[in-house]
C-alpha cells in the first residue's frame, strides 16, 4: 500500500461495541494506539446521527458516516447529506403498507414513528434487543424519537427501518425495484422479518468514497471493520475488509480477513495482524 497513514472505518454495533454497549479493553487499546500512529479514524454506522454519541465510544474520531452512508461528516462539517425524495418515500409507503409491513423513518436529527403504528414499532424495537442496555446508551437511542401523523410529507428521510415482513429480502427487493437497497437488521442477523431500506445511492461504501476523496487518501490505504449485512459493501470496497468473528458467514465471505469476535477484542487482533498498531 502507499501511505503509512491509513483511513480506518468502523461499524459500531457488533464491531466497536457489543450490542449491549460493552466494549473490550483490547478495543479501547487498539483505537488509542491507532490514533497515536496517526491513522484517520471514522465511525461508519447504520444508526442515524441523532442516535450516536461519540463520547460514549472509545477512540478519537476524525469524522462519521451515519445512516449507512446518507450523511458524511468530517471534523463536524457536513460534506454529504442525502435524503429519500418525497415521491420515492410515498411509493415506499404504498408498497410497505400494502404488504402489512410497518416501519419507522430515520433522519439525521430525528426518528419518526407514524402515530397509527407507534405502539407496534416500540414493542418491536424492545423485542429486537435480546439484552439490557446501560442507561446512557438507552437514552441516546431515544434522542430525537417523535411521532408524526404521516410519513408522506417528510422531506428529511434518510433510511427506513421495517418490521413484521413476511417477505424475504429478495421478494421485497423485487417489489421495491433497483432504486432501493435492503439489508437485514444487524440485531437479527438470522431472521428476515426486520431490516433496513435506503436508496441504492446511499451505502456505507459510497460514504467511504466521499470521505476518502475529501481527505485526499487513496482507496488502497483504507481499512473497514464490520459485522452485519449493511457492512458488506464497505468491507468489499476497502482495500482490506475485516469481518468480526461474530459476523454471519455471508458477511465473513465478503471480507479479506476474519478476526476474533467483538467480545474478544477482534479490532485489536486485526490491527496487529495488518501492522496498523
């Protein structure tokens, strides 16, 4: 590879921290050493910006890609901000409601629940968590949550999180067409009832590309770390894609290297292996 200074992109849930917010001491040490080596550190998450508090994460980050690529920020400045056009959101609403699928809408500064489905959505959000969250993380994941009468007038939608689907990912993708991409929920990697929908132009890899161009770092000097379906494109795009040991097999297949699990400090092991620290 070219430069000694690399750009490192990290998913949060299941990668930096376990799904209950637990962080391995080895991960804390790895991120500290990587920063001391001069590498760029970026969060690259499917969460909306309002549901991320970098002060709760180990590491000192240069920027963040949130909502799976919709919003790209470097040193607090927005350099890319994509939203789902209203006409496409209305078409999504028609299809999902016809199929009996309920959903919420994630935006940079809020997460919207339609009034008619709020109770079902909240129950589904609780059910998808098979663990207790520490109070500070639970509070972050409630920030910006609000009800709206209808999604159809929203102009700041970045991503959809859906629940209760009886369709496979392929069946739903066929209904939505090529303008949209679908990923299974990182909280339910073995199931099919819950997932995320975004525009095909909103991906973690495209967010990475925007960030790399902005900071003047070549793709050959990039590393990505992830564990779930919505990480696969960034693992494939990076010069080196690292899948966590806790990732599903189909995610591991998209990576260049499989490390230990998040609980075992997989980030540290991978960084050591690739000479980053």
